[in-house]
C-alpha cells in the first residue's frame, strides 16, 4: 500500500515535470516585431510573384513558423490601424480610432513599455509618419488617432531610445513650418533630453549616439534618397540597441503597403512589399547570428482584398483583382523565427501576439 502510494507520487511528479517542460519556452532576449500595414496574403503573394516569380521565395516565405491572425476590433468586423495596432501592442481589443486605451478609456500597458521596464532598449520605425496609428500605439495613449501632436509629445516622453520615420511637421512649431499649435519644438526638446536629432540618411549612417530621433520627411516617407529605406533604418536600430546587455524591443513598420493598397496600385504594393521584405531580411540575418532574438512578422489588417489572377498582355506577371479601396476583415499572415517562435502558429487572435511575447518574458501585459 505504502509502495503504491510512493509510486503514484513519483508518477505524478514525472507528469508534472513533463507538463512544465512542454509549457515553458526559451525566453528571447531581443524581439523584433515587423508590421506590414495592410499586408494581407494578397500583398505578400503580389510581392513574391511580382519580384521573384511564383517559384521564387521572399524572406518571409523562409521563416519556419507560420500562422494566421484574426483582426476584428472591439466594435467592428473591419478594423482600422489604431484598434489593430492597440491589439498588437497591448493584447487588448479596442474600438476603431483608439490608441492604446480600452473602450472605456482606460490606459493600456504596451509591450514596448514592458520591455523598457525590464531594462531593455526600445525602438520605433515607420515609413509612414511616426505619429501614424501603428507606431503611435506602442508609446502613446490617446482617445483618437487624430491627436497627432499629443502622440508626438507622448512618444518623446515615453523615453523610446530610437524613433525613425516621417512626420517632422508634428514635432515642429507652426511658426517654423510645422503644425504644432502649442509652438513646442520637439526636435529641440529631444536634443535637450540627450537624443541626437537629424533628418537625413547620411546623418543616420554617421550617428554614434545610442539615443536618436530621425524624421526624414514632413509627412509620409518616399524612401527615395536622401531618405533612408526601411531596411537601413532597421539595420541601424538593431546594431545600436543590441549593445544593451539586457536586450531590446523594436517595432519596424512598412507603413505604405496599406497606402498603395488603398489606391489599388498593384506595382506600388509590389515595391512596398519587397522593401518591407528587405527589412525582414535584416532582422532575420541578425537573429540567425545572435541566437537570442525572436522575429515576428505580421500585419495589422488586410487592405484592398487583393487577389492574384492570370496574367494578361498589359500585366505579364499577374493581374490584380481588388474587392475594395478600404480595409477588409480577412485574416492576416504571421511569421516567426527564434526562441519562442513556436507560440506564433495556428489561428491566433491579434491580441495573442504581444501577450505571447510578454509570456515569454515571464510577465502579463494587461
Ligand atoms: Zn489603411
């Protein structure tokens, strides 16, 4: 009797240990989250077929763990970037138009703020204006995405180490050609806070500082010289923030896949998708060498409902079909590589993405 009790106890301990082994994943020191705004499966297919052909492969196609994310918001089947971004940044669904607050107006903690609290360095990159909804949700909290002047001020106050993108006008006083009614010059304030502040690709290349803000366009970036590309911005940010022994969190957004898909511009989507994929390659190359970096690539929502059709004389690679000039409620792809990547498979909710990252760091977000 005594013997069978102790045997049962041993069996129970063995079972518990086995369960613990399957439930715990390696914790990534660094996380690079790349968001293709509007990057449903259509833009991914367009980028592949349009650049390397149907038998070629983009960098995202080589990532070992894949899944889908659901994108509906708290109040709509078809989300906007503010609500979708809030889900990707905080793990909570909110109403369309809201930046990292819940539907009742409660402030939500973001994965970037958690990383900062853990002593990690942080960076935000976008080819759109940096106060646009996707970068905004990681470092600001406002009731409406239109409050871009508040977003800019909060972003700076949140102590993000690296800020790169467009949108200089939101940091510049009205009297100096910007849009700030409060006449604050946030680029000057950034310098006083210890940031290097600049507006050209050359200055980015030559920057030796560990904290910098580079705003390369008044509004959305062109990515043509003298502006840097998203790959160059991502590369510089990774090489700078990787000096922190506690690690880093970087969000890098290809913001213009969405813009071109709104215009049902096939060639524009191909170009933006391949440029975004170049940034994914930068992240993946670093992660492969580093071995402690989780790379997650996803979208906030699909834009345009883009589909591939047989080529025609005018469109020798493929013909694009579109269902809308707005967003759709389609699922979006998720790609992952690195420690913990196995958590990003199957059909996920968009809120699972930051919640899984927080879980890997042994924390809860909201
Ligand atoms: Zn959009």
